């Protein structure tokens, strides 16, 4: 029997009409996924990459608005969605992962985030 890993399946939906502006909705997505910024200064081009929440947490993107998240990090993600109130609805389901590729993906991201902290 394959090794199983406990995780959480997260689905979310943004309610466009509840955001005050496109800028505010983009702020939600930038906070979640991060973004790249290009700055031109003195004839040179500088690129910056800003991490979002999902860059910091072990996860596997299943589809648009659907992720599997390492079980120990669920509260952090839930807090992010709760901070957006009625503008974003979300659901979290407990799941068991048998797919070794997803389990390894979690491990790789956990190792990478630990290295970044030291």
C-alpha cells in the first residue's frame, strides 16, 4: 500500500462585484501568488520578484482556484482568505494524498522554505 500524506484541498472564488476596484482585486491575487516587477532606471532594466503566500507554503495547484496544501500550513492560508471577508469565499477539505509526485512536491517546497529561513 502506498504511503499516504494528510493534506487539505482548498477551493476559492472571488466575488468581483464586492471588490472596490480592479486594483484591490489584483492586490488579493498578488498577495496570494506574488508578482514580477520591472523597473527602468538610468537606461537599465531591473527585475524584481515578490513572493506571494503560495510561494511560501508547500502546495500543489490542481486547477484554477483549487490547491492541495500541506496540512500544517492550512491555518495560514485560511487566515489570508478570512482577511478578505465577503470578497472571497473558500472551502477547505481534508484529504489523503497517495500520489508520490505531489508528496515529493510538498517535501521539496518544505526543504526550500527551510533553506530560505537559514
